[in-house]
C-alpha cells in the first residue's frame, strides 16, 4: 500500500462538529507519480502539510500545488489528487454543519472546491499551525488541535441548530428513502430545511442523503468484498439493483462493478 492513514476519535465535546482526526502518509513507495480519485463522503477535510512536500490538486484544468493548510470542501463527485513525492499530513474531518459552529464560516463557501485555510481564518489559525509544525509526535498534535477547537467554540458560542440535528440524522439514517420525515423531526418545514441546508452546507438534504447512503455502500463493500451487489442494494434501501447502479454511477462516474475492479485507484474515507 502507498497510503497509510491512522484515525483518532475526537473528545466527546467536539463530536457534534468533528468526525475524526487523522494522520496520513501518501505515496509511501515514492512513485514518480501517484494519482488517486477521492470519493465524496459528505465531510470537509482540513489538511495540514507537515513538511515541504505537498500534493497537487486540479485547478482550472491544470495541476496546482496544494496550500500549506488546505480546506477541501464538500464534493458531490470524485476529485483527483496527485502525489509526486512522499507527503506527510495531519487532517481534521469536519462535519459540514459543524464548521460554522467552530469558525462562523459556512461549508457552502467551499462547495466543490478547496481553499487556503490560513487566508480564511487568519492569525489565530496561523499560530495553531506553527505549533503543529513544531510538535514532536501525533499525541501532541491531537492535544494542540483539541485545545484550538475548544477555544474556537468558546469564541463563537454558536449553538447547535436544526441543521446540525438534521445532518446527523441523515448520516445515521437506517432508511435513506425517507428524507421527507427529517423536517418534522427537527420541527421545520421542508422548504426551510432545504434553504438553510443549502446556505450552511452547500447542497440539498436529498443530495446529502444520497452521499450518506453511498458511504454505507462503501462500508459494506470493504467489510465483505465477496458480497453480491444485489445484496448491497437491498441492504442500503435501493428499490432494485438498476436504481442502485444508476445512483452509484451518477455520483462515482463509474458503475459498481468497475469501481470494485479499480478499487486501488480510489481513496474512500467513509465515516467511522
């Protein structure tokens, strides 16, 4: 394997906002060019590069060196990343609705794109990143990150809203065909939920639920590679296999059979 990723759960107080922390090493075998397709998972990734070596990301039809501190927004299609050397990183996987609570910045600002988080957040973020670069081990990085995020929560004092609860319900849903039930559970109209979801997260609840269901598909495929696709479709609530294949291809760009054959060309970061 040319990718090594270790995941860490955040402390309980941060869990409404952060899915997990991770430490990643990419292109471990030091290939001249190592390309991967990153599968959409419904989260935002803050990637802190721990050395001079960076990945390349697409920009206006060309490759561009990723910023030192890259925030990758909520994608609804796979995007390609290129590594031309060994790249060492520390990452924070934000729940899209949670990034607003932490920073007062909506996830919709980064929809289908990436940005330089240093330019977005300014001096306090730069100070945090400087300490991260000086950290001697991952435990120290985790403590620095938790302290920084807790300070952000104290400064912003943004309470959890129906968007937070609705997004979490969607991710934990056992029936991905009942999006119309979500508004009633958070005591708002469907139109109101759709409007605020679009403003804060950058996509519709229905589209977000499709990505959440695809996460379940990937979990099942990873846990049992011999599992029949018809069984996967049934377990994940698709009406039939044709619906499953059509939905899978509309997001992934390839059908499930081809994806399984080319699995090593994709980075799949589904929820824990």
